[in-house]
C-alpha cells in the first residue's frame, strides 16, 4: 500500500532531517544527516534524479517537502533504519 513521505529540517548546522512515512494507520520515522538523506532518496528508494533534486531544492528553500504515493513495503522500513512511531490506534 503506498504511503506519504514527509521530510523536514530539524537543524541547519550541521543539517539534520527527520523523515516520516505514513502508510495507512502506521507511521515510521528516521533522522538523517545530509549525506544519509541523499543516500536514502537516491539509492535506497531509487527515486528519479529529477524528483530527488526537486525534493532537496524544496528542503533548502522551505525546510520541508512531501512526496505522495511512496511505495516502500512496511516490512523493509525497519531494515532501512526507520522506527515505528506510536499511533492513536
């Protein structure tokens, strides 16, 4: 089931970002440094270069970005370093 990826800047120097992935009623979270976020977007998730550049540009300009229809299986998120965050189930 596709979800939504929200990324926002936690601190500017050194850059640190939090990524939240919401899939159905479940939420997953991970904190990245700049190289780690780049690695996740380009290689772990294998987004097209143009989408990665657009997302990174939006992060630089406004400190946040959102991508709909993220298709990463929940079973892989823990392997990618994401932790399931508590929900109001």
